[in-house]
C-alpha cells in the first residue's frame, strides 16, 4: 500500500455515516438558498407581503401545504405581551396611552363596528357585561363577532381615543370598568 492510498483511507474511512453527510450537505445548500433569497429581497426592495405571497405560491406548487400549514407562519399572535396596559384620561371620555395602539381592557366579543368621518367605532361586550365603546380609531383589527382577549390589540388611533363604559345602561368611569375585571 503506497502513501496516497493510506492518506485516502484516513480521509475517507469505509465506515463513515453517509446519511449524516447527506443531511449536512443539504442543510448547507438550504442555508445558502435562504441567504440568496434574502439578499435578493434586500437588493430588489421587495416588500414582506410580496415575498410572503411568493413563498406561499411556491409551497403550494410543491404540495407541501397538506403536511405543514405555511399560512400560520405569518399570523400575528393575539397573546398579550404586557398585562398592565393603562390609559391616561385627557378629557371627558378621551384617553391616551404611550403606544397609540388600542388595547382591549377586558375579555369580550365585538358586537358593533362602524366607519365614519371621525374614524372607526367599535363596541365590545365584555365578559362581565360591561359595554365598552372605542371610537376615533384610524384602523381596526377585529370584526363583528370576533372574540377579543384582554390587552390584545384591536386597532390604532392618532391623538386621542374615545372610550365610554356602560353597565346596565348606566355610564360608569374607566376606573369602575377596570375594577370589575
């Protein structure tokens, strides 16, 4: 046995794990492909929504959608991140918070949704039977009959948010509404 054959045997032993090597090489190819796609998106300034639609179309062509539901990859989470969202009163029935996001003050169901010149207005019937009206909103992320969780984002507002609270057809304060939760 000459020196070259001895070196080859050391480099390429006969009992090597070919499935591991195959998987390793496939992962390298996959990572290179992802890097290539992401750099292409950056260079062409493709929006995330366009890229998402292209990925979903490609995955549907591969017919992998029956195995893995790719649409769920892009769904936002409705879980509350901070459990102590609070509003500061600006004026009679007008409130603000530090984020300009509208957070639900309690668990409930959206029972009314309307769009007017002043913006969107929704009414949520909380599980404790308090009706909360949120108005003066730029956009909403709920629709009628949607289940709303406490502290979930239900929309946005610009400068101030209109909110009123009714319990048994009587107006109550923000503090009373929060206290009943």
